[in-house]
């Protein structure tokens, strides 16, 4: 029986190893290809390891007039940090109100918010959104897109925070009320300090989605290329006049764009897993 269990475990581990390799292969191929020459990429694209490692691609990508990684990198950082900050503030406040608040119409309002999860109009909303922003004197730009993010409803993150707060003992709120805390005071003094794991989870998810977002930043910066994010710039390079000879620059730029996401996940991984477990499963 013990031998049978070992064989089953070995098969499971081998299966998981295959899944892991299949998942990591695009990442590994991208990183290794960033050290290849463009001639090698065009002549032998199926080769995984470069014949000769070179960092010249990174130097050329950083100094490229077509890519301008330095400026786009700063734009991506500012845009992503803005999105993360907005998401954390809104998700924590909305989640707290729906978890602990008592007011008429709360269930109906939450039902309306929840229904937004099943409505995805996609690119259809871009033109009306631009018209609305223009009506309030906001021209199309990356910073106007951040204003739009303020009025978005992060329902999935609200669910996570709401479930997490509901898993906390209500006795904490009652004890704070005895000490003279109101509804707002309870949030800032009692609940908010306890939200670190779920906030790390939401921050990580928001960081990843905002950093890799393409459609809206591309549309909003179409008239202002100096505000383009790094992802928009890399994809634009593919469609530029250099597309036939710039795969080395694209792989180098893509690898650079991966670094912040990997570092963020490495630092927030412990809180990320804990927040998912407590916020999603307990709810």
C-alpha cells in the first residue's frame, strides 16, 4: 500500500512539474531571447539558448528613439502606483461599508454592484468615456485615465475585503464602540490595520493588471506619445517601421517590463497567499 502511494505521489509530482515547465517556458524563452542577436532570432527562432550571450540589446533598447524605455518606464510606474493607490482606498472603504454598515438599500446596492461582474462591454465604452471626460474639460491623457479609474467599481476586490472583514470578530467593533469610536473611527483604528494581508493581495493583483494594461493606456495616449506606458511602447514598436529588424529590442524591452512585476510578487508573495486564503475562502 505504501509503495502504491509513493508511485501515485511520484506521478502527481511529475505531472505538476510538466505543468510548471509549460507555464514557465514563455517566460524563460523571452528572457533568454533578449540576449540573442537579431540575426539569430530571425534565422533560428526555435533555438532556446543563445549561441552567444550579449547585453547589447538592453543598451540599444534603452537608448532607442523608437522605444524610449526610460520615459515609458517612469510613465508605467506613476500610472501603476496611481491605480494601486486608488484600488486600495476604494476596495477597503467599499468593503468595510458593505460588511459592517447598516443602512437602507444596502443589499440592493450591493446586488447592483455585483451585477457589473457579468456585464463587460469592453471597447464599446471607450468613445462614450472619452466624450464624458471631454465634457468635464479633461483631455485624453494618461492622467485623465486615472480620473476614470477613481469612478470605476472594483467589485471583485470589494468582495475580497467584504469577506475578509466578515471573518473578523464583531466583538472588536463592539469593544471600540464602548471606548467611544464611531463607524469611521472603527475603520481607521481597528479594521484598517488588520487588512494588511488582503490589501497586499489586492495591491499585487492591481499592480499586475495595471502594469500590463494595454487597450485603455494606448487609446488615451494616442495623441500624446510622450505619456505612453512601457507595454504600449513595446507593442507599438512591433508595428513600427523597425518591426522586421527589432525583435531583439522587443525581447529586451519585454524582459525589462517583467522585472517590476516579478519583484513585486517576490516581496508580497507571503501576504498575497495569506490574503487570498483568508479573504476568499472564509467568505
